[in-house]
């Protein structure tokens, strides 16, 4: 596919913005919590009222999964974005039912692989924002991208 990126296509400081936003529903928050993170503040509004969050808040892992989907939809790496590690992930504001998320990502590191010359290592920093412009999650991750010359 012509718009797929190889390692050589990435540049330090290059920025990617998600195309559109993703709305998070109460049902999605509850279903994710029931399956993966069954804490009262994730399960429903009433149960969350007496907690730190003062209402229902999405699991940070749901937020991370949504952000990952947005990265994959925004940064089209040839052959797929092969994860190579997470350096940092921080949840800075709760994600609530009805919030719409979008991302801004910047390339902050590039290194050719010494062990696998057909690959390069790309490090990116992503901010996820809600509809009010508040940062709800920050992350620094690395992924492998194929080299065109290989």
C-alpha cells in the first residue's frame, strides 16, 4: 500500500494527529471493567460515587487500548506496528462516559536495529486528549518498522 510507512519515512519531530475522535460510552466502560478490571469505580456510576473518582471512570487499560487503536489507524506502518516496549504510561485525568478522545503523537527517537538490519526502532510520545482539551493519558512507546532497503 502506497501510504504505508517504512523506518526511513519517519523523522525526529514528525507529528501525527488522530483522524477524528472516539467516544467512550458507559456501556463500553462497564463491559471492559466486568471482563478485565472489575473495580467499583469502573463498573457503574452509583458504585463509583463514594470512591476517589466520585463517579464512573474508565479503566486506564481501556483508555490505553483505545489509544493503541488510534495509533494504528493514524500511523500506517508497513506490515503493522510491532510493539517493542512501553517506557511510560500515565493516566492524568479520568475518562468518563461520553468523553471523546483524540491523540497527538510525535516521533522522539529513531534507531536502526543492530541485530535485525531489516528493522528500525521508532520511539513515539503520545498525548490523548478529551473533548475539553485535557490530557487524559501520556505514553512513550517503541515499535519496530521495516526498513525499505531490506
